[in-house]
């Protein structure tokens, strides 16, 4: 995660969630506003295929 201190109490940061197969192959990557339901769906599908 990248971050930048804006003020003593405020930070700006990146938001990336990556899903990988057990062999390390990238399956999906969500950045910014994360669609959690979609990530969960992709994780479940990846598990079923493994």
C-alpha cells in the first residue's frame, strides 16, 4: 500500500486487492472503490477451480 501524509491526522492511500491462484498466477485485481461482492465471488470461483 502506498500512502502520503497530508496532515498530522490525515493520510491519502492506495487501495488494491489482488486474488491469486495457489501457484501464484494473478486472477483478478481491484483498485480504488472495491466491489467486495465481486472479489468474494472471484475468490470462491478460484477456490472451486483449485
